[in-house]
């Protein structure tokens, strides 16, 4: 008997509830019913969830079979998602060669989220295998827009961890996105750029230190009020401007915004000037 869309959706939602309650067998039965509905969206989504459920339950053969079925649907979202999840599963089960193949297929899908995540994991595999040039090239690709989740941030942090000399290449990725992207992409690129290189000042930006906002050209010098850097990462900083004014501000260098302003000030004034 044909299953209606409503019945398929109810079966899938039941699977989600049963899984959340830890009733694995009941969740499996519900996902199987939803997967067998033939619905073009709910069916692949149920297979993708069934595969993860089986993987988490330690049912290796059943997980592989469900992943293969989910991938075979060719669904625009759930097939790339399952390629990525299948690759992670194979990597964790000591099958790096097959994991690489699956990651590459996820990359080739062009999916805006799962292709980027696959690039990041491929890069990490290459780095762990000693292929640093390949790894860095993949990290840089994973940093490209569209920006989804924290993939770009994770990629640029790994890039400069693996090879600090690639910082300028990483900056260029985000500077291109700033120049060429839409308003949302440009805003995301600005945040990512400052995470990658906290001391970088873009044209027109001011140096922000706590509640203090200053034009870079107006700053003459700065020194810690105690005469030395704070022992516990926070303290009062005296900033002197060319108009003869002194500004005292409290900075917590554990705070990313305070750290960014401080790094920008250090870069502006030069080494050893604070």
C-alpha cells in the first residue's frame, strides 16, 4: 500500500524522537519505514539518519549498507551529507583510502556545506600523512566562500598551524571575498580575516581598545600603566595621541575583541614599542 507524504513525515519524526530517547530499535524501525516511503526528500533523509544511527550503534555492516543506499539516491543535500558522514565513518574504522575517495566525491558534489567540510578533512588527512603542500592547498580551498558553519575558521587556523608562512595566502582568500562577495559574504569575510590575523587593520578601520576608538594616524605611543605587561592577561594601558591627550583603558587580553585591538596597536607602533 502506498505511503502518503504525511505518513512518511510522521515515521521520520518518530525516528528522531525515539533516537533522542535512546530507543535505538524503535528509531531504526521508524527510519526504515520512512526510507521505504519512496518520497523524494523524506526517503533519502531517513536513509541518511538510519546510516548514522547504525554507525553510532556499532553495526558496521548495516551502517555501510545504509550509507551506500543514501548516497545512491543522488539527493542534492542528503547524498553529499552521507558521502561526508560515510567518509568520517570509514576513516574512524581504519579505512583511510576509502575515506579519501568518499571525501573527494563529496567535494565533487559541489555542495556548499559538505564539500567544504570534506576539503577540510582531506587537508587534515594530507597533513597527517606528511603532504604539507597538498594539505595547505586544500585548507585554502576550504576557506573559500560560501561560508557555512565554522569550516573556514577551522581551515585557516589549521593552515597557519601547519605552515605559518601561508598567512598571507590565507589573508588573500578573505580579501577577495571582501572585494567580490555580496554584503553578507563580505561581512563574514571581515570577521574571518580578523580571526586569522587579529592585528590587521583594513582601510578606514579604527583601533578599538575597550570603550576607546581611535584613528590609527592619531596614535603616538602606548605603555602599560604598571610599566610592564600584565601578569594575568589584563591591566590598564595608557595610550598617547598626537594632540597631547592621554587615554587610559582597561584591557583583558583573553577577550578576542580586546586582543584584536591590542594586536592592531602593536603592529601600528612596531616591535617593542608597548
